[in-house]
């Protein structure tokens, strides 16, 4: 082969290499398969004065500080991103108002040994610092609770729960447990509730700017994708059935006032039990029911994926800070089935 022929073949080789690399990534990397459908995100057309505000301090939100991301929803709720808010304003207001927070977390079976100590210790460094916080830890093994050094105005309440044979049932039945403890205890002591999965660790401020009447979280794997790629439950037989929606929310973090969280968890539990009567199980269990509820009852505040990020996705320009990170998943070790 002559020199010119060899040179002509180089671009073809490069193209073949690129195609092979893309195919390889598509097969081995789930985040790549999700991100391939990225489209420009919704841009907030509103001024701060046009938002539906949870608190007067929300009037200081700087929607124009983040032109690269959606800073509000179509119904006027703020989407909280780094750079939009002044932490000291929110901390001062919530201290003056006497805000207090109940944090619920489930550590059943091997999840307690694998994740709970890291979750609670990291929370003590980053979650709602300066406000009274009560941790409600639900576990089937109270005797195995780790020793956690707590700051003033922070305490832990441990509640024993049944260990279900399937992790799916543990996930779904937490809705009833949360609703029950709000009614029996939380509503008498806390103004707000945040519900977390245990297999996560706080890595940055998760503060009072996140508090609101009804708080949802944009899922890290879906916030850049078009709606047709959202994994809503498409089964018309399920109470979680959705043809379309607004966003795809992550059930690893949700919260709000105790009244709003009680209403959400009660409704999700009722729909889960209705599905069980009809021998139906929603595609993503309690997360599917949560998405259906938040589509029908719009959240007043939405947290950006900064508030629950997966490091496997890697660096993206719009995530300037990570406040909560997914722990490495070891489902084969921790899930009972």
C-alpha cells in the first residue's frame, strides 16, 4: 500500500475506533446509556417575585445566578442550586422561627452494619447544623446501634421494626411506619421531617435552605433527560400509573412540614396496599408511588441533584458541590432477596 493510500485509511481507522469505544461504553456503563439522551433543560421564565414562596426569605433567591440550570418549576416552586441562596439568611430565619427537624432512616438487616454509622456521623457534620434535629432510626436490631457523638440539641430515637423477607417490602412499608411515627411522636416535637435512604453519606452543607412545606428531589440520573425516558410506572393496573409527569423524583430524599409528609406517606401506603390487593407491584415500588403523588400534589420546593449525587456519573459542569453522595452499592451483600 502506498503512502497516500495509508493516509486515507487513517480517518477510517479513527472513526472505527470511536464507534467501538461508544459501543463499549453503552454496554458497560449505565450512566452513559442514560446521558446519551440529554436535552437542554427547562429554563425558569419567572422573576423571584413571581415564585410561590414557602418563606419570606425565599424572596432573596437569585434565580438569575444559575442560567445553566432550571431554577424554578412551571408552577412557580424554586429549584435549589448552589449559588442561588445565602445560607446565613435561611439559618437566621429558621432559628428565629424555632424550626426543628425529624430525620427518618431505615437500617434493616445488613444495611445497619454496612451504612448506618457513616450516614449518622456524616449527618452530624453537615445536616441542618444549628437547628434541633431528632434522628428516628428504624431497625430490626436495636442492640446493634453504633455509638454516635451528637452535638447539642440533637438526639436519636431508635424504633424496632419488622424485617420483611423482601427488600422491596421493606422499602414500600416504610411509608406506613413514617406516617405512624409522625402521628404518634414527631408532630409534637418537630416542625419538619426529612426521610432518607441509609446507603448515603453527607459530604457538604445540607441546610435550612432545603426546608419547605413539601420538598422533592430531582433524580441525578434523569434531570437532564426528556420525559419519555423517565421510568414512571406505565402499568394501567397500578395506582402508581403515569403517562406523563413534570420531573422524575428520587425517593432517597423527600421531606417537608410534618403535615405534608404525613399526607404523602399515608397516600403512598394506601396506594401500595391497593396494588397488593390487586396483585400488582409498581415498577420502582415506593418511588413510583411517590412520583405519582408529587405529580398530583406539586411540591413547593425542589432540590437539585447536588442534594443526592452519584459519583459514578462523574463530573458535570452544573454540579458545583455535592451535599449527599450515594454509597457504593453492594446489593448482593445487603439485600435479603
